[in-house]
């Protein structure tokens, strides 16, 4: 919605009602009763940033012309209509489970086709990457519930659930196939929570059987990232889900605010796993992008491009600042920022190293 927000703010409920608060949704800093100097500083920076962003438009590219597609993360028709009107290259992640969060029975093929038509229509001639239902753990769906589990995040979720309920996957792929043929969007379908090459092959076969030309997988399980060469050989593309990849790499529940330092995508271990996935993708000539929240962080986006990703999918409000960040750095500079981040010992050091080495025309606005 483009409204800056900060979550997991200890003590927020004891801020007296009516107190002025300065809030930076990018850095997560909140200042209670800020002095005029800080307010002026923040206002001036916001104005400088708006002015810098107003000069840029069009496809994402580094300063030396290397293309990096700038895409939107969406959760339904309303998001699609809003994002479709914006200056971006398509959708990199349509979280289909969001549409059915309150459904108590499985949506029919006809009901789903209607939704997918509505999502594809605003993106005629542009790409729309649809993720099949990622039900379970933090995104429970009533009609796709296999019963309680001790560790739902490690359980039968995502594509694992599709393996147990192939009827749900088949209905979804059928509806996606119909809607894709009726609209002019470049529809690509990917599976969540893929861990092995066998799973990728199983999914790709089902996608193609439904007349959908491009199949991909989310790379959000460290096992799949480490073996990306074999996993991606089975499909047409990969998309790094850095939210879950951080959760599983650092063994830190993404719903557990107290562990947010471990979940930080700047953790060098997470960057190493991303790098391994990019190397695997390059070895078999498959494009790999990022659709986790990290893609919308302008400094981290540079690191990700330096590691080899060719698309970045994010909250639409983040696209302009990421476009600006790319336009100010060459691929070689992105690669050296990536090397600096990976050479760091801690997440904070990685961020500091990249912030210090990135161009001040960018960092002055952050
Ligand atoms: C991710 O895990 O990074 C991702 C993009 O998917 P989700 O946040 O929906 O799990
Ligand atoms: Mg995920």
C-alpha cells in the first residue's frame, strides 16, 4: 500500500497517544518525539530522494547497460490492477494462496480461471510469474490442511502438499492454462518449497501437460540452492525466495520476531547460499531471480546482481529506488560489492561494507 511500516517494535504500545513519531520504513528506525533538526533532515532527504527518482523510468539496467528486470510481488487481482498501471516489467511473484486465504472449500477451476484472468489482463505483453499454492506453515489454507504437525515450516507444505493433494495442483494448472491462453501475458508458473531435482522434474512435467510453456521453481530451501545445477536443469528458471532461504539457512523461524537478527538476509551465510544457487544456475544456463523481500533493498539488490541474478521482484513501491541503485553501478561494481558483503564476518559488517563502498549519490538518499 506504499505506507511505511515498522514491525516488532518493542515498547510501541506504551508510546502515549498523540506523541509525534518519526518513522523510517527502510531502516526500521523510529524516533519518539523527534527534535526539529531530525524532522527537517528527514524531510529534506525525502525531497531529494523524490527528485532523484523522478528522473528515471523504464526497464531496469546497471550503469553499463546490463538488464535486470524489475518486477512486482502481488497477491491478487487488486494488486495486479494497481501494479499493472506502474512503470515495471511485470510480476515476479504472484502468491496465489493469498487469494484463497479465507476459502473453506477448494476453489473450482472456473473460480480460479476468473481470478487469473483478472491478474493477467493488466500485464498484456509483460511477464507474470505465478507461484502455485504455497499452503502450510505461515500461510495455512483451510481446504488444504493435512492436520497438525510438530514443525509445520519443515512439514508437508508448498510443493510437498501438492504431492499429497495433486487434485489441487491439477485444478490450479488447468485454470492457469485457460487464463493464460485467453490473455496476452507471458505467463510462467513456479512451485514453492522445492528441495530436489526429482520434485522439480515432477512439477515441470505437470506444468507442461497443462499447455503452460514455462516452468520454474522457487529456490528457498538450502538443499535446492546448493544443488541448483541439478534442480534448475529440470526447469526453465529459478527464483530465490530469500525469506524462507534465510529462515532455513539460519534455522530461525520467520514468524519469531525475537530472532530477526538471524533472519537478516545480510547474513553472510545466506549470501553464500544465494551465491551457490547463482553459480548452479549459471552452470546450466538458467536465469535466476530474487522474489524475497531482500530484492527491494537497494543495497542488497546490488549485491544480488553482483552474485548473478537477472531479475528482482519486490513490493511495487520499492521499484523506483532499486532502479536508481542499479543505474548508478556497473556490473563490475555490483560484483565487488557482493565480494565485500561475502567477505564480512557479520550481517552488520556486510551491510556496512556495502554502504561504504556504494556510490554516495545513492547512499545519501537512504
Ligand atoms: C520467500 O520465501 O522468500 C518468498 C518470496 O515466498 P514467501 O515469502 O511467500 O514464503
Ligand atoms: Mg517462501
